[in-house]
C-alpha cells in the first residue's frame, strides 16, 4: 500500500530528487482538495502541468499528470504529494494549536469564575 508516509520508497531516486526540488522551489501552485481525497495542482516546470491525486485517507489510490514523461511516476506527482503531505501537517498542527489555545482559555475562565464567585 502506497501512502503519504511511505511513497518515497516507491519512487526512483532521480525522480524523487527532481520532485523534491520542484516542491522546495514552490513550483506547486493551485493545490486544492476539490472533494474529500481528490486533489488537483498545477506544477510549473518547462510548461505548466496539471496533476490529479486520488486518496483514501492516507492511502494514495491513483495519480495523473499531463506531462510527457512515460514512467510510472513523474517529478510533478512527487512534488504534489510532498505539498499535500505538508498541507496536511500544517492543517493538523493548526487545528491542534487552536484546540490547545481554546482549552487554555476555558481553564482561565473557570479559574477566574471560582475566584470572583461568592
């Protein structure tokens, strides 16, 4: 099973390095989850290429890129998967941070209610 956590194990080294470089230079734009598990992006390279990724949870079910590469997986798909992984980490951290802040607000509210109640 190929997932966001292990997909690099299934990518040829040269393709991985090129995809990582595209990702690190912000070549992935317009990343969007158009419906649950269905992602689209544009990857800027020699031309702009459209990438589509289908996922079920963390499992990568399929991908498509309209570039002319004829191998199993291209650098544009790798860059997009890295962007999705990063996007999910940021979203998870953001939600967790907001939950921690809200919990702290509740604790302080309860603390002060006890202090000022007669």
